[in-house]
C-alpha cells in the first residue's frame, strides 16, 4: 500500500486511541476488478435528496417468466390448489426432516417412563397431508371468526 493510499484511508478510518489499523483490517478487490472507477470514488459521501430517492437495485435479478406454470383444469377444486403449493416432493421433505428430528430428539433425551416419545412411530406422507390440511382449515376458521366478530363490533 502506498503512502497516499494510507492517507486517504486515514480520512475514512480514523485510528482509535493508541490502536493502529492493520493492513489486514482493510481489504480491497480494487486490483481484481475491471471497473473504471476507483475505491476512493465509492467512499466519497454525497448528500441524497430524501424526497426523491432512487429505486434500489434488485438483490437478485429475476430472469424467469412470472405466472402459473401448471394447467388448472377445475378452478373450483380446492384440492388442486392445495397440491400446487404442497406437492409430493415438499411433503416428502417434511416427512424426512420430521423423522430425522424425532430420531435425534429421542436419542438425545432418553424418555421418562410415561413420556410420549415412547409411543413415537415414524411419520409418513399421508399423516403430514392430514396435518397440513387440518392446520389450514383451522386457520381459515379463525380468520372467518375474526371477520365475523369484527363485522358486528364485538369486544373480546
């Protein structure tokens, strides 16, 4: 690092009392990059107009085609919509991870005599489908109650 680079860095990174900034604390990819601007330009502070901020760039540029990729033959069939979101591959992954976690937990925590872990059996896709459907039905029922109570202004 040259003396001029170190003096520029001192403006941006003032050393605290008695401690010096090591050359390993500040790294730069300036030598590796093919950009036509320098690191010094990137560190220059500018005042922003807070009323007219530029749009931030997207973190990950989206290159796909938006929209539904599956043909929905019967729009009134709620089971088809459920299967769009919870396909066999996702449910199989949930089954695998649930069984793996249960095995780890049972091995790490030897059960007491009346523990529920003594009755554990590995789950399967049918059980997970039933669990997911019941959870969704319960959520929709709660949402329906909430809007019903809100409509009549009942205080709970």
